[in-house]
């Protein structure tokens, strides 16, 4: 079988170029070639084939009509192919050469005819379309009340969707994204955040200490000495923790327990004013249950600017949760070794009619910022990712994200 190409369909509708040229010259007389270009699409094709057929001649840049053929065989053959009538092999070869028709393979034709033999057809198939035999098909009536099988195309994991959304929120608020290594020194994970070396959070019960590597490098000596002095003697009016700070303890390698290590490391590199955020994994030695995981994602941010105040901190957090879809946000006092004042943001969960805590925030203490060369206020927060996602989707078990991987949830979330 043969069927018309897009070019053939155009010639079927408008006429082959050489036919249009002959008709134009028959009406207008001789014409400049430049004028023909303006009036006929595919003018070069028209002139070429009209010359070959000795219908026109060119003299002094003008085309003149020599004769009008009694019929245009190629045009008639195009109509014949369109209506599935026979065409001589010689003309078919010429049409294939000019890309007016294309051959439909015999196996495709056979498959299409076999489909027609099955009786009423549910759907158009590629074979029916390619051969044009769909015109002969009897299609089943369409039932508008009948529901089809729901398709679930590939989509992003729920957490991946929200990570992208959170990144977009912070970027729209003018923040720069930073990242850091999973394996971090105790110095950046604890000491630089003014956590004493005997703090319970540093115990094996909460922190994963590594055997290989067991130690990591410390930063330049000026920063190390500044942090050591903050712990032993304090900064400004602060008296510090009053113990002998140990370098070996700060050298220990850990899986970072929070992305605040990225924030405090960034403080040693930036020049205020600056706004930085991180969305990444952290690790804690937690017992696995419906609300705790040893590995989860934290949303971290800092704003270093001399004009910042505690009200600005609350404003940033309110705006973040508003963009995330939570209109009701409140704050209650909290305590963290490295911030003062400190608050824990809470959002209202309509379905459970209760307020749920989302993480911690505050203004970095001078014991954190001054050893790093920062002399302006620094707003800081470390927030949960999984908890607001659970609230948004009505999930009551955090293990669904990592261990259960509920396919029904993943499919129906549509991300």
C-alpha cells in the first residue's frame, strides 16, 4: 500500500507546483522568475518540472508558456492514491522519488486488515492509522459513564517533591543554598556551636562516632583557639563553661547530627550581610519507631545582618510555613546551647486539632559567632522536613518515607 506524505497531502489540496505554474502563466502570460517566487509556493520545484516536461521556457529571466497539457497525470495519481484507486508502477515510482507518497509495509497492512476482521474495534491502532483502513472500521460506542483504568506515571518521591518545594521557597526569599559533608568533625558539629565536650547530646546514645576515619582535621588555628577560649573563659560578659577544652575530643569524626554544622562552617567563610539555607540528611542514634528515625532530613537556615532582630526571626519562620501551606504558626520558648533567645515554632494541624512542634530556632550566641569573626546578629533555625510532610499528607508513621515505601501513597500523591 501507498499513502500520501504531508507534502502529498499539500499537493492534493493545492495542486502540484508545476500545475499551478502552468495555470498562472496561462492567466498572466510571461512572468519574471522573481514574481513567480512571490506567487507560487515551491516555485523552484514548479519551474524545474515544467521545464523538464517542456511546458515552459525561460528567456531573459522570464518564464513563457509553451503549451498547456491535456491532463496532469501526477495530480490525478495523487487523487487516486487518496481514494485508494490503482496507479501505474511508473507513476508510483515518480511519486516516491518526489516524496509525495510513502510505502506502507505489507506486514502493517496485514495486521490492520486482521484487526478489521475482529468486528467492532475499541480503539484506533497505529496500523489502522498508517494504512488509512480506519475509514472501514466499525468502532464500539463510547460509554461516557464508564471509568478506565487509572494510570500512575513515574513521579518524584514525596520527600523529593517537598525538598524541591522548600528549596524554591528559600531561593524566592533571597537565600543562597550551601551543603556540607555527612562525616564531620566534632569541632564543627558540637564545639563551634558552644556545646560543652561533656554535653549529654555528644554521648554514644545520641551520636554515631566513626571508627574509620576516627579523626578529622580542624580548621585554621585562629578559629580553633577562639572556640577553645569561648569554652574555657567565655566571650565578652560570658564566663564560658569553665573546663579544660580538649583538642582530641574536637578531632573525633561523627555522622553529623544536624545541618547546623553547615551553617556554622559557612559563618567562618561569609561576609555579612548573608542569607544561607541547607536541606539535607542528618543522622542520630535513635530507636526506630513511628516518630523517630536514625536518618532524616533537616531544613536549616541562617541570616547574618546587623539590622536583624528577634522579630525578624519570627517573621522569616512565619513566611516559610505560610508558603509551605500552614497559616497558623505560633512560637514557644525553648533552650539550645548555641542560641539565645530561643524558640520552638509550632503549626496547627486541623485534622488532629492540635499544635505540633517543628524544630528549634533562635539568635546565635556571641560564643558561637565571635570566634568565627562575625560581629552582627545571626538568626538561625533547624527544622524538620518529614513532620510537616506527614501533616500535609495525613501520614502518622514516619517509616512510610524510608522503610515501608507505601506504593499506594507514592502513586496517589501524584508528585
